[in-house]
C-alpha cells in the first residue's frame, strides 16, 4: 500500500501537582498509580485542588483533612487522549492504466493511506465531515475522475479492520491549500462509536516551545502519536503540489516531531487535546532531523467550512477566497511576553501597502492605513500579524459585509465594504 507523505507531532504529558501551604509549597510528584497524602486545612486543600486541577482525589478528616490523589486522574493526560477519538485512518482506492510487453493494456487498482480529522459530527445519524490533506485523496498517476480517489474508507481508532470500514465521499478541496473535506453519511459504525469531533484551538495563540501531539496513520499501520514542540509558529514554505508539476506556497507551523509517510492529514493537538494544526509535510534530507510542518488550525477550519458552504450538494469542488484588492505589509514588529500564559508572541503593525485600481477597496482603503482589526458579518478578527488579514478572507461570502477598523493619519475610522460575487475567486 502506498503511504501519503505527511507528518505528525506529539507532546509529553506532565504528572506534577503543586499544593500551596501557608509559608511553603510542596510538590506531589506522582508516578502511575502512585498515591500521596498530606494533612492540610480544608480551605487550603480546596484552593490547592482547584489551582492544580486535580481529579480522582478524596477528602477525609476532622479539623484537618487528608487528600489522596491518584495520578491516573491527571487532566492533561486525559484531555490529550480525546484526540485519538477525533482522528481517522484514511485509505483511498485509485486506478491507473498499465501497459504490458507485447502491446497489451490493462487497469491496475491500488490504495494509498493517510489520516483525517473529524470536523463536524452528527453521531445520532452517523454523519460527519472529515478534514484531510488534498494530496491524500489525489494521485496524479490515477485515471480516476480529476485524479480523485473513487473509493475512500475511513477507520476509527481501535476499529482499524475491514469489518469497521466507513465509506466516505469527496466533497471538495484545494490543491493550493492542500486541504480537502470528506463526507460520511448514515454510518452505523460511526453512530455506535466513541468518536468525537475535534475541538479547534485558536492557532493565532500558538507559540514557540508549545508542546504538541501529532496523531495520524504512519506507514498505514493505524492511529498512533509522536511528541514534539512547535519550533516556528508561522512561516511560508514552497513545495511541489499534489499534481507533481506545479508548486504551492503554504503558511505552516514548523514542528520537530517525527513525521512519516501515511501521517498526511493527521491532527496536531495541544496538551488538552485541542486541534492546533493539520500535519502536512516534512523536510527530507540526510542533513536534517525532525523538521515537519502543519497547516494552522484556523486556516484548516476556515477552508473546511468554505468547502462545505461552496461544495456540499453542489457541482463545484473548489475553495473560494475573496480578493479584497490590497497588499499588506508589516511596518513594525516586536515580541510580547504574556505573564499569565508564559507565552511569547510576535506582534506586527499591519499597514495597507497598496490598493489595486478598480478593486472593491479602491477609493475606500488607502496606502498607509494601519489595520487594527476586521469585522466580517459581525465576527471580529484581531489583526496583529499580516496573515490575519489574508486568512480571514476565507470567511467572506457573496454579500458579506467586511469592516476594516483602521488608523489613518492618527484618526481611527471604519471602512465598510460589501462583497460582490466578482470578488470571490476559485482556488483549486
């Protein structure tokens, strides 16, 4: 079986809990199944349990109280475990023409494997939308229609055998973004399973050194994980597209977890099991170790919903993005440290660099405008990096009202732009 080349990430889970007492603090380092007891007042105990987010504990005693904490109640570990329930193995069937000695010709069937993440789930009816990479369902050497797989089966964690195969259909996708959406309809296996839809984190809040968990289908051997960290929170890479001819430029996060063939389309999760990205590529070189990439969860979420809105039940299979008619640049850049989250974030002052003549922004936005934030159909989007403006355009639909909150000449003003159909362009 052919494995799709993509990547995965994971995170180490900590089992350490801190209880604060009057003038000192004591760390409860708990191994698997270990139990530790400490005598404290009820008020101190309740505050400590709340701060440490401990589970599985009991309180007994009179004037003082004794806590017994079982390490298997660690919320971080249990939170990360739910990621296993929102990732599926993907097996795609293809056909291609083959030629034999003597001039004979025939058709050969073959499979390719990857992974996917449950985007939306209707457990009661056994329905779901699954997000994966475009190159998982596309093969340039296939003679199937548009080179898209004509036989897609999904497998849940713990049910990775033919008996539990869940048929899925292709809804739509984009080679330019390397993302696609699959649809499950009326599956009894799904309805009776423990599957959950992924909880999407705000990838704009992801920072360098954040631990991450990658869950996928390496080497087509079933759902498994690898562990690593976010090395770069946002960068652009250029790589060969799924058609093996053109090139695409993708905004990604760089990670250091091991990524292998078959991890394509798998989820990258934080320590609580929230999705922060879709693993999609790695650097392959004898001089490079563990450089992998994941598409940020915000882009993945915006693209998935875009595909559902424009493609589900329609003849169209492409993503549509609004071309607002401006280019943006960062006039200033610095970093900020958040004491509460202990994260370091880059912050850019985003300005309009130019306005395209006769575009929908012409006569409204001006070069030099500082974009403070955006509002699209009543939803606010912070603009602290250039990519915030670009990514948010994926949420624009025909008739949408986009409000640019800008600073012009020291004055804060709002620029309203209504989106006509001509501003939406297909990104195949």
